[in-house]
């Protein structure tokens, strides 16, 4: 495997994935520390909505919509998808002691 591919593709992916896992654990811990753990129950629907909004980039690439610039939509796609997945993971819970985590 070419080393430049690892540096250019694999390492950024692993950093983003790792930051997603860390952010999920930190958000869940913060909600529990503030006794607001019940908020996690309601994060699944907004998370799904953010992921659906992130498909605007794909629609622009396939010429289904014409507004906005592809570069701006790609940035928005990355942010919305990351936040949506974060919300869904917090909703799902990272409780290792739970029967159905």
C-alpha cells in the first residue's frame, strides 16, 4: 500500500472516527453528570433529520437541485452527517452496563 494513500485517506478517516467516538462518550458523560441523561432519548429524530439534510450534496452532484455551490454543500454535508451520527450514537447510548445498549 502506498504510504501517501495512508496519510491522505486512512489517517484522516481514523482521526474523524476516533473524534466521533470520543465526542459521543464525552457528550454522554456530560449529560449524565448534569443529570440530563433523558435528553439522549430524544436525539435520534433530530440526528436522522440532520443526516437526511446532508444528502443535499448528493442531490447537487446528480443535478437534482441547482442551488448553492458544490464545495459549500460538501462542507455542509460533512458537518451535518457528523453531527447527525453523533446525536444518534448518544441516543443509542454507550452504556456498557446496559442489557440493550
